[in-house]
C-alpha cells in the first residue's frame, strides 16, 4: 500500500550507527511515506545520511560509503577509541568527496536541513540552538544569495563535517572552521534537530537509541513519533554506545543496523496505520 508522503523526516545524531537511518529511509521510501517533497533534517551521522539520500545515493551506495570509511580507518591501524579519536574527519571528508555527485549541493538545497551549532566568537561557549542550513521552512523565501544555502559540493561537505564535529574527536580541534566561523556538532544541545512549527504535525523522527526515545516520550506526551529499534535488538552498553564512537569492524554489524532500521520502520508504519495516523 502506497501512503501519502510526510513533510519532514528528522534523522538523529548517531555517530557510526548511521546505517540504521539508511534502513529507515529504505522502508519509508518503499511505502511512499517519504517522497520528492519530503524534507530530510539531519544531525551529525543523520546529516551524512540525509545528504547522501538527497544527493541521489542509493541504499547500497550509502552502505558502501560506511564500509569504505571503516576499511580506510582499519588500514590506518584503527581498532580502539584511542585510534579513532582525532582521526576520522579526513577519512569522512575524503569518502564524501568521492561518493557525492558534483551537483550534490544543488540537489540538497531546498531538500535537506542540516543542523550545526555555532560557537560564540569571543569564547568556547556554544549557543543553545543550532542553525539550520539548506532548507529554511515554508515561511521563508529562497534566495540564491542566501547565506543558508549550500554554495558548492565542498561547502555542503564542510557543513556535514561541522554537524558531526564533536570537540577534539574528528580532528583534535575544539571546533571546526567553516565560512570564517567556528562550529560544533549539531546535536550538542539536542540529538534531534528542531522542527519548524509548520511541520510539527507532519514530521517523523528516526533514532537508533531505544532508551533515549523512551525517555523523550515519558517527558513529553506530545513528542513527535520516533522510529527506534526494539530494546531487545541491541545491547546498549556493549553495542550501541561503543559503536557510536568506534565503528564496529565487523561489517555484518553494519547490515544488522541497516536491517534494524528497515524492520523498525516497517513496524512503525503498521502501528501508525492501525492508529489512523498514516494514510
């Protein structure tokens, strides 16, 4: 059954768990829940997936990017948190340059909304709310000269790297410079990006951390619907948290994450249809 496309899909920060989002997108796209009109909002690892999908990469393409990043890191001697810390930025940047088409920025403008956290110019203090690049919401007119659109493929990639920049993790620097300013991971304040008011009733979120999704629901009864795996699918302390910062070198785990995203989205669609929330 083909459903009506939603207005916005929000992909959480997730580090190296991002194949989960790949699986979610694959399922939602197959059912028509996301379409050409759907805006993809991304934070950190979610920003990489949103950018890849909007740029035209297939599910297999994005899984190949994940494998490529891990294999390149392994060749450099990666294996522990000490090996990954400060080393991944250049690997991710190179992988994105090779995977994305030359017109990726044109494809993503108006299609994706990537969260980055600005750092105060006079100190190492970040602001409470991230800035969203790429899509401004229905209330704002588009302008080719607007500072919030992506100017080139490299400009888009640098935005993704800023959205993923945990202090000292990607390249041994507290923040990342881009467009003459300093930026941090878009999930420094909230692992999910803010959603414009006009999209609140038409947004689905994706998050690979079951416990975090459950906590959000308990805190706020009006929390946006979240696609998340079953608690039994992954061990939080032995799998999800370690893989967030150090990618699993067992490539089968990448497929496990992708499959969990797909099955979680399938389960979500079924539940939403029963409740009359998806048509």
